[in-house]
C-alpha cells in the first residue's frame, strides 16, 4: 500500500482500512509492505505519528528526497532477518554505495528541519486547488487535497494533458501528465506561496475556460 496515495491525489489512506488489509494479508501469510515515500506528509495531515501509520505493516519504506527535500535517500525498515536479506540482494544487484556520509548528512538535516514545514506545502496545494476548482474544464481528483499533490482531469473541450504540460513549461511551471487528460502538480519546499499563486494562474490560462 502507498501512503500518501499518489494517483488518488495525495490522499491519506484510512488507517483502519490499512490495518484490515494487513490483517487479511497476515492471515494468508502474505507480507505487507508500506510505500511511505511521503509518509511524513500523511502523518502531518492526519495528526498520527509515522510509527503508528507504519505499525500494521511488515516492511515500510520512506523517502528523504520527496517532501523533506534531501537530494537523495530512501530508508527501509522491518524485521532484522528481512533487512539482512534486503541488504544482501541490494548488493547482488549492484545497489550498494560507498562513502554516502554526505547524503546521510543531508537526510539528517531534512529530518531535523523540514518536517513541520510540510504544512506549507499542503497549504500551497490547497491554494492551487482553490483556483482550479472554479474552472468548468477542470475536475479535481481529491477535493480538497489532503497533502501536497494536486491531480486534476481535463474536460473534453479543454486541451489535452500533453498540450497543457508544454504550455505551462514554456511559462516556467513544471507539471506532469498522468494520462491523456490527467495532470499532476506537486508543491514542495522550493516553491513559495507567491509562486504557487502564479502557477495556478498559468494553469488556468493554459487550460482555458
């Protein structure tokens, strides 16, 4: 399971449902895995702790390079024997790295300084969504957004996603096409509230009315 759920618009997964799914998996001797690349976003938005959100799962991963803004880094957590095997297989497939202290330092800085400010990203995503909501050519996938992801679909009369992506990029706004008529925008620590206001305006211009 993924928390937050990317393609659902960055929503926070219902924790009771996650626990039920994990319990069903355990009854069938199936390992449960939490893709928690944006788990700190989920924790902040839900008021739960990262530990609580990960508790039902056998293995969990978190990314330091998503909302926390580190240049690289993912961490994996689970039982000692599982982690031992994961390290072995990582090395077998050439995934081992040497002298990664500089990356670890960046990750520690992100953990110390960038967790609470995730709320700014959530607010900025809500801001963008509030501008897009009134456009009849746009339908928000999650309305309002739970976290820092805004995904919206384009009505038949609007340009397609590829055209909107190209037009927005020409005006300095980077977004991603998630399908022929679906677009994703993500807020993060490198964009200010003013820039998000400008981005929303650009997106509306590119979509048309």
